[in-house]
């Protein structure tokens, strides 16, 4: 066991290796994901400004079944991706950013989320361009297929298969969001007094199985209904906090602005706020990790850039709006300054400002967030499994069963090293995915320009 722990510690230390940035330590992987955000925003002509309206118009006029290649509607693909992206990290992550960098971190989360929009568009465009159809007629896509196709076309087919396999292998581990089960049970236990983790874990796994065993169509149908519901309920709670403390909003906005530029020396000044905001925004949006590509690849469209445009709405909705408004509410409530609170406890305390029963509302939201994330990531893991072992019925069912069985223990065990492995695997997925983005930078710009000219954007 000691040897295993040393291996895990070495892996975690390598993935989350920190370097000094203007006097503050920051994980190298965060910078690795932030660089393409800046580059592709400029390289692709600021689509995160020019194409937002067009993205919403696409959703209003998306192809119906039979009119284009794909298994689900573009709206269902978007909500499935949002189901995986908008999770407990968006609730607890804002609180973590505040405690790390003060109110100014909220400004930088919002700003980095804006740059993340372009990376989402770029990686999803490539995913749609190089998606494949299996022998059973189902569509599959993801960074592994992009790497295999692009490097194969450049005379390096073996390297493409290896890097695709590298991505798929780590996606299998990254797609086991056990912390979602563990932390959702923790919040439910706090507000209800229910302490049987096994019953909770089994019940949640059963609910996940109902969708996971049903396939992509079920996933799309559940996601397009559950995602707006969970976000709506959460934002309703956040808005209640803001209404209750409406007189404090101007001062909170001023604190966020001052903290972002270092006028408030708390929490490390401008540098501390920037690093904290960038770190949480990169983690919350998952831009550059490539996970959401696997959901968007199912979209019913003949134009890869069209779905890329839809995908840029992800960070807008998940990071800029959900995290931005949530962060403002935390600053207004002031619960982030309590040294006895951390993570989701800060959010729960802010909800308690509205009413004593509001933490129960948060518990319901947390369960919805955890459930939708588990469903979406179960599908992501299935795509990675299929790339490695094939998409036949036996391979599909074997993974689904393994995934469902792995969920209940997460509610009762001390995750510890398991979380280290899962988190490390998650961010190792970014290494080949970002490489694919830069390898395809030229064709991405050509495709985006051609599409925008055709669509008149």
C-alpha cells in the first residue's frame, strides 16, 4: 500500500506541479489550459463576441430528426455537455475562489470564462469534423478520434492511435466523478440528518442506471429537461439572496472591482485574485480538457462549426452566468469571510440568510447537479471505453455495469487517494487535447471563416 501511495503522490505532484507566477504558486496545468484560451480567441477572430447571437439562432432553427447526421438535437447535445460541466464545482468552486483570492477572484472567473468560450468552440468543431459512425449506425466523437484522424493524415497513424488511446485511458478514470456522490451525500446528511451512505449511494446509482442503460437518446432527453431545471432552481436561490441584500449589491460590485485590480490588499491583491479566479474558471469550464466534445459529437448537424458555435454557450452559461451571479451572492452575504466555513458550507450559509429551510433547497440542487454530472460523465466514459475496446453490445454493457457498481461506495468511503487519481487523470486528458487544437489551428481558422461567410455572421 505504501508503494501505491507513493505512486499516486508522484502522479499528483507531476500533474499539479506548481510554478511561481508573480510571487504566487499556480499549477502548471492551469497555465497550459489558459494559453489556448487567449491564443484561439485572437486567432479565430473573437467569436466569443461576434457569434453569441448566432449560436442562439442555431438552437431556434436546429435540424430535426432525419434532416442531418447525428443522434440527438443540438439543444440536447448542449444540455448534456452542460450537465457534465455545471456540477458541484460551480457551487463550491466559487466559494473556494473567494477564500483563495477574495472578491476580485469573481471578476477573473468571469473574464477567463469569456476566453474559455473560444476553446470550447474550437475543440467541438474538430470533434464534429472527425466524428465517426460505427457498424451499428451510432455516431461517436471526441479528442481521441481527432488525434487518430489528424495524425494519420500527416503520416503518423501509429502516434495518432497511441495519443488517442492515452486520452481515452485517462478519460476512463476522469469519468468517475465519485466526489459528486460523496459531497452530495454530505450536504443531504447535514440538512436532513440522514446518515446511511450505502442507501443513498445505491439509490443514486439506480437513478443513474435508468438513464445510462437507456443509451444516448435517453441521455439527451433527460439532460435537456434536468439541466434547465437544476440551474433554474439554483439561480432562484441565488436571486433570493441578492433581493434580500439588494442594498449591499453596489458595495459588493465595488469590492469585486477593487479586488480584481489590487486596490484591496486582502487575499494577495490583484495577483492572488487573478490566480484564484483563473484556476477556478479553468476547472469549472473544462475548456481544453475535451470532455464535452464527446457529448456535442452526437449533435444532429452537417456543419461542424455550427455545433462549435453552440458549444461556446457552455462557458457563457456555466462559468460566466452561474458562477458570476453565484459569486456576487456570496460576496453580498459575506459568508466567505467566516474562517470556520469552507467550500459548499459557505454557499449553504449564504442560502440560510434567506430562510432556515433554504439549505434544504441547496441540498436538492446539489443532488440534481451531482446526478446530472454522473449521467453525463458515465456517457463520456462509455465513449472512451468504446474507443479502446469497441462499441459492440458486450463492451458497452460491461462498462455500464462497472460504472454503476463503482458509484455507491463513494458515498461512504474516505476518497483520499482515489480523488487524487481521478483528478490527475482528468487533467492529463488536456495534454493530447490541447496538442490536437494547435495541430489543427490552421484548418480551424479556415473552417470558421468559411462558415461565417456562408452564414453571414
